[in-house]
C-alpha cells in the first residue's frame, strides 16, 4: 500500500485541505453540530478507506444527505436520537452488502454516469464562483439549486459580482494563475513541481496573504465567513467533549427506523453511483467491488454514528480531486482522514486562517476537469440516445440536486430503452407458399417482448389479409408479457373468421407462453411437430439449456395418454422438448384413478391446454385383447380393452390378432371410448373442457410411417 506514497502523500494533503471546509459546510447546511462533519470526514477517510476496495474513493459527509439530516433531526427531536438512526443505517448497509445488493449500480447507463460527473463539475464551478469572490451566503459543499438564504445558484453569482470582496478576489485570482501555470508549465520543467502539488502552494499562499491583510501589510481584509471555521478546543478534554453518543433508549421508536432506512437507501445509492463514476475516471480502469463498498460504508456509518458524526457516503468531488492531484491508491484516502483527525486536535487555529477563496480556486480547477467542453462534443457525436440522457442529467443536477438530476437522466435513458423495445419487438417476413400460392407471414418475436410491444404486434397481426397464413415464431423469446400473450391467444381464436391459418412456434415454455396457447393452438403445435418428425426436420434444441430453464418449474401445453410401446415416444413423434408435454404411458391407453388423477394435475394444476389419447397401429395390448389372452396381472389390464373388442361389429370373420383390419378398428374404438370415459369419469376435466380451458381429442400413431391421424369427431374444444 505504501509503494505509491510519493504520489499519495501530496494528493492526500490536497484532499484534506478541500475536505475540511466541505465537512464544516455540510454540517452547517444539515443543522448539525459543526464538529459532526469533521467526525464523518475522518471516519470516512480512515475506517471506510481501510475497509473499502476502492483505490480512489474518498468518503465523508455528503451534500445530498443534508436535507435528510435536517428533517431527520427535526422529526426525531434531538441529535443523540438522530445519530442512533445513523448507526442503524450502517447496519442496514452492512446487510445490503452481504445480500449482494451492489448490483443495482449496473442498471445506470453510462450516459447518465458521465452526465453526473459533468453536472457535478459545472455545479462545483457555479457554486465556487461566489466563494472566490468573497460572497459566502451558501454553505460550502451545498449542492441544491435553491439556497436557505432564498437565493439560487445563479442569483448567488449575480449577488457575488455586485458585492465582491477585493481581498478574496485577489487571492482567488493569484491562486488560479498558480494552479494553471503549475499544471501546464512548471510541472514539465522540474520534478520538484510533480512532488509538491500546486494546491498546497495555493493554500500556503492564502494563509500568508490573509495574515498580511490582518497585519495591515495589504489594504484588504477577509470577513469571518470568508475563511475556514473549524471549532477550536481549549485542550484535549475540550476536544473529547465534542463527541456525542447515541441515545439508545429510543431504539424502539419506529420513526428512528424510518429515518435510518431513508439514510441507508440514499447513502447507498449515492455511494454506488460515485463508485461507478470514479471507476470511469481511474487511469488504470480498476473496478471497485460494489458489495464490499456497501459493507465499508455500513461500517463507517456505524462508527460515525456511535461517536456523533454525520452519515457518510463516497463523494465525487473529493474522489475526483484525489485522482486529479495524483492519488494512486487508497493510502491517499486513509492519510487524508488521519490529517483531519490530527489537525482538529492540534492546528485548528492555523487552519482557520485558510481563505475559502483559495479552496474555491482549487475546486474550480477540479470542476473544469470534470466538465471539459470536449466531453460535450464527444457525447454529441455518439448520437441522441447518448447525448439526450447525458445533457438531461447535467441540466437536472444544476436545476435540482444530485439525485434529482440522476432521476431526470434515468427517465430519458428509460425512454430510449422503451423506444428501442417498442421498435424491435418483432419483424415480419412475407413469402408465397410454393404449394398453393398462399401468402405466408412469418412473424418472429424478439427475445424480450414487454407490454409496450402490444400495440405494434396487434397492428401487425390485424394487417394480415384474409385467406393467408401467419407463423408466430417465439423460438427466440425468453420472456413474453401476459398482455402480448393474451393478444396472440385472442387473435388465434378470431383468425378463423378471416380464414387465416395460425401456426405457432415456441421454445421452452414459460407460464406466459403457456397461458397464450389455446386448446386449438396446442393441437396445431402437435400437428406441426408430427409433420417435422415425418419429414425428419426436427427442431435443433439445446436440451441442457432446456433442462436448466425448466429446473424451477414446468409449464407443459399438453397431456398425452399413449401406449407403453417402445415405438411410441410422444416427445419424439411430436418433436417436442423438455417441459412441453406430460407423457402418460400405459399398455392399451386404458384409464384408472391414478391416470385420471395425473391428468387432472396436468391440466388443472400445471395448466396443460389439451389432452390427447393416442393409440397406435399394431398394438400388442389390443392384439392380446382380441385373442382373449390371460396371463398373470395382464389379464386384468386386457379385460379393460374387451369392451372395445365387443363394440367392433363391422368385422365378423377372423376376429383375432391375425386380422390387421380388425385390430386397427378395435384400436380406434378403444381410443374413442377412452376419450368418452375421461369426460365421464372426471368432473374436473369435463368442467375445464366445457369452459374452453382445455381440449381433448383422440388419435392414432402409424408406427410404419410415423404419421399421427387425429379423429376430429372426438375433438372437444371451445
């Protein structure tokens, strides 16, 4: 950690000098004791700095929490009760860290993050101009557009120009000249200027000029609100007495928990956004572990609250200054916290001689580095989808505050995302069938189809002419919103009135896709699958992927009662994948209570849309029934096929298994009897079928050709 101390030490001094007035200003704006800002500053530097995985992030009190602190103190009635809420907020952040909640930062687009950095840069410039001119009505570190004094960011500048202090202006002007020369000329001349940072020289110059003013060497002066105002303890005991401890007797107060929750959420959001932004500024492009940062911030808030400090977050102004002035590792952050603590004990009187104009000049340079004009050009060249959220974030930050600006930028980012989703929900290929000249419209759905795609898909479906065919292809879709699934389902029902044939292609079924399938659509899917099987054109499925996709639940569209025969695997002959069908297999397609219960589960509970009773040619069980075979337990099973044998009266000669015609007619009759028996034996299934929630049909699989013939006279579907 000490290998970059040559860079980290001077950077830490600069960050310390900038942090001091910011901590005091934020405490003042928060209505909290001034020393609470210093506590949060050194805790953020030392404790969070050690625990964090960020190389450049600097934590401490943040302007974005000032209003929350102010209202929190008023709500809870006392400072000791409020800092109890800070401790609880830290505990909540620790829990969030262990729960891996840091992922939320990745939902913020790059354009908004860049807009946030640029907006803060411009905000720093606008907020520091009055301090550079010696007009300090707005507390140092405040970032809200509207000020407590009744002014706003822009009127404050106008007031500062009309009532500037010549002494402050002279210090600011000389400081800016030194900083610019240091960065553009001197640092290139000699290595000594690389080690001694320009801001340190500027602060020392400011102290000497202020002392010169006080001693009459220069005919200028600085007022009390134009210099740093750190509380000066008389002795060590006086310093220790500035610490405050939480009032744990209020632990059962619900309002304390509410305030803690608000602090935890806002502080975590600001921290995560800062982490993302600072990682973009990092010359080495290191990535800060977001969950570790939440834990570090939680630890920092627990300790800060326990000793009377403001809540802490990672802060962009100090973090970007750390990068700008050469910080290489988190040692810089830790050292700045140590300097804050030591200075508050030992040299508070000397620090109170630092002019705010000197610090304002340093921050003006930091602001310019964050908001360089070249960045505006770069974002504009990336196109409107990047530029609009970027500029909206910038304007939002200037017109409201940090979080307000981010929310405005996000709104524009979401708009473009929704616009893309609306425009890219599907595409249509129109071809002419080579078989009958019929128009075929191939509608391919996107991977994600949300409710906002409803209008576009409906318009496309309604534009399909009469007597055409539409293929609704969802093989690439991982999610289809219920609204869209409902439209597809309704269209399939109404398409018959236009003589439009609807064919549906789906991948692994989800609950949404399953709900979009009607009984007739389910039958169509099975027919299409069997046609692919016959022509050896099966769908190329990733079965391992389907296994993963169905591991948390199944949503089959069909229940198929077939024979145990090894040649009648229903998944194969209907070309279906894992999770598509419930396959019930028993010799002779007979039913019993167990099979009926399984069907009821498949339809009523799991949502299947059709029941298929599937016989097959050359069925061994049917042949056994025709020959009145008796053998162990098989005897009882074959007896259930006997009614189908008795019902077949059209064949009078050779009523044995040697007569193929007789066997196939008995098989067909058995299928139809089973369809009827299911309706009669299961009130649950009968009710579902009559309501149109499910359908039922019989059919026969020809084991020689692979073709399945469905018996339309057995179809029951509404």
